[in-house]
C-alpha cells in the first residue's frame, strides 16, 4: 500500500479492550498519522453504542451489542462504511496492536502474540483481575477475525521492567515476593515511554546522556524516573493504587490504616472501593475528582478545594525530590495526561517550590503554552520542563511497525529522533 506522499505504508489497528468497551484507532505508518478512532461502549447491555470520528466525519451506531465478537463485527462495519469509513477494505489492516495492562515480570518490551504470549497474559490475570481478562478476550476475538494479520501485545508494565530490585522490592518478608510475586510493577509504561522519547526529540537529546522525570497526571496518575531511556523507578506499585494522589485513588497511605479500619467494621471490599473510587481529589475535597471543578472552586475561595489541590501538588513534588536524588543528575521534567498537559495552574503549583533541585519554570510561558506541546522553563534552568501530549495509541502503532515490519529506518537515522524502550 502506498501513502499520500508516495511512500510505502502500513495501516495499523490499535485496540484497547475493556470489560464493556472497545477503543480503536487506525494509524498509518511510518507516517504516524491517525486516520480516525472509535469507541464501542456498553457491550453486553440492553443498548450498545459505537461512535467513530475521522476529522469532521462522525459515525454513530446504536444497537444491542451482545459480546466482544459482535463489537468487533460492528467495528469492521464502521471501519469500512461507504461514507464515513476509515479504510476501503478490511484487508488494508496490515497489523494489530493490543494494549495489555499486565505483562508481569516476563515482558520488558512489546511482543508479537503467539500461543505462549496468550498463556502468559492468562497467567497474569491473578495480578490484574479486572484488566487482563477483557484484554485477552480482545486478543482472542481479533486473532479469530483477522487471521494471518500480525498482532502485537503492548504492556502497561513492560517499560518498568528495567527497575532494579532496590526500587521494585517492598520492605516485607521476601517470601511474599517469591510465593506471590508481590513487588512493584508500575503502570502507564506506554505513556511514560512515549512522552520521554518525544521530550528528548523536542530538546534534541539522546537517551544515552539524559536523565528525566515524567509525570503522567490524568485521572490515574504516576511519576517515573528515567535514566538513559530506561525506567529506574515509578510511583504505581503492585497495583495502580500506590503513589500520587489521583482523581479518586488515595495513592500512598500508611498500610496500618487498613487494619485499623477493618477493626472498626469496614470490609476489605468496602475499603478497596473507598481507596480506589472515593479518595484522592474527590475524597479530600468532597466536591469532585475533576481538576477543572476544583480550580474554579478554589478561585472562589473554597478552602477544601484549595487543600486538595495543595496536597496533590505536594505529593508530586515529594516524588520529584525523591527521584531527583536517585537520578543524581536531572536534565528534564516532563508533564503529560489530562492534568499534566492542560492544567497549567497545577504545573505552576508543583514547580513553584522546586528551584532547589534546579527546576526554574517560566511561569508566563507555562500559562501561555496552556495545553500545547513545548518547553515551559526558563532558558537558564538546569532542568528543562516540557509539556508533551501523550499518545499511547501512536506508541502502540510504532511498536507494531517495529516488530512486524522492521520499523522506520529513515526516522531512526535522523539524529534527533529516538525510540525509547527497544534494545539498541
Ligand atoms: P484518564 O486517566 O481517565 O485518561 P485524563 O488523562 O483524561 O484521565 O485526565 C483527566 C483529568 O484532566 C481531569 O482531572 C480533568 O479535570 C483534567 N483536565 C482535562 N482537561 C483540562 C483542562 N483544559 N484544564 C485543566 N484540567 C483538565
């Protein structure tokens, strides 16, 4: 297949399969160009919904969608729709990339899916009981429908497999690690990998001489220390509950609080629900998990909103300090995710007290930049602060292109372009 510029190209279908949803995007490689994306929701419910967008074009299908197989059939119908479709024939899809949440300690990078990979994802269901099962369903159905098309699994955990034992071991008896695989795994790996690579491109730096900290601040939030293109520590742990204060997740708390509350009549299930869904910005403020709501309340003088925002920023700062100490030298600080990319006030709140680690934000530039990609630090700042919109789907497409079609030589040759997460 030939792209609009006459270059040979491949269309990659990127899939993210949840328990009742299916997100997809078609990316033209090596052009790194999205042809459009879609979302199927309420699979298994009375009334299902598919919405697909491509530039100005929009397609909506409302009907009952009994299971994931039917969801895939609907996606194919939408992709090949005469008026609003993204491809003229489904045979144009040359490769498929699946987002998979947990690759355990087995996968340190993306991998072409075969029976062994399917078995490993199944094995790691015990580590990610909510996410790996639907991911696996997506893989099974896609392999059935797209026979012969190379399919790649891209794990949220893979990028963090380079962490040394001192970062991934918890200070609990070793037998819990040996018997139950309890250790830090880390998540959001695909996003940290994408934005760190992109930030290095923007700053014309190479991984071999770059240390950076990337902050993925969305509804879920995590922060990662990256040395020479490799994750050396990250704030999410055995599960995504650890680390930063998030939209509705608590992040770090004293583990003894759980025993204390169990003694006072709370069940484990209730507590897990509270810590995952009713804590964080929502729990602290009692107002909302949405940064925009809290910023506007704080502006009106709401004390609880102010405290929630300050606690959020304080926790991010604390991690930046800890990671700066462990990186020895820090070159860049990267912000991404809904809050990191758009919340310029939160970026300012975080960076206001970081001059002692060499982070001098240009507050005027930070505000002006808003949600756009680019540098937001002073020219004299030893640490360059960069805003990068994340694009996990593109990173997945890049991985599929690398593994199934050998990647983009021309792109790789350009001096300032780096691909993080693959062995050189
Ligand atoms: P998820 O983890 O669900 O992918 P997102 O990365 O979309 O979440 O981030 C959601 C968060 O981003 C919300 O707290 C939301 O308030 C915040 N956000 C989105 N847009 C803006 C904006 N323009 N200004 C400030 N915050 C924003």
